[in-house]
C-alpha cells in the first residue's frame, strides 16, 4: 500500500514541479534591470567642450576672476595650457562646461588652462 501511495504522490507532484521552474523564471525576469549600461559624461573626457574652449580665444568673465599663488612648477602639456612657476601670482577664472579640475590662468598676455591642484586660490 505504501508503494502505491508514493507512486500516486510522485505522479501528482511531478506536473506542478515541472511547470514551476518556468513560472518562477518568468516571474524573476521583470525584476532584472533592463536599463542599458552607457558611459557617463562625468567619466568621459569632454573633448567637445575642450575643443570649443580654446583658452587663447576666450575673454575673462566680467566678474569671477581671482588671484592665485602657484604652489608647484607645472610644465604645459600643449598650447592650450599655461606653464607655471612656483610662487608666482596669476589671475584665474572658470568657464561654463569646463572640467572642474582646471581653471583658465592668465599671466600678462599669456593665457591657458592650469590644474587647480597646483594653485592656492586667494580672495
């Protein structure tokens, strides 16, 4: 009698068990994020803004310029950057769309991008 009971239970439990995994899989699919992964603008160099923002062609804003003391010597990597000497004073300002780690620096008639970490901003 017990074997007949087990056979009956096995047959009655098999069909629901066979249909359960697809139902569970279908139920879990919507929970998986479907948003495509794309690089963020923050992590990608803003080459469009940098090509448009040529420091030599930009005029300083009417307000918002500051004096800064250069902390370390800095060798310009290209013509858009300004070479710096430690302890010199320059005028700096920011432009809209510019990388926040850089400012436009001016020394006399020379102008170019300078790294903020090389400067002590004064009031």
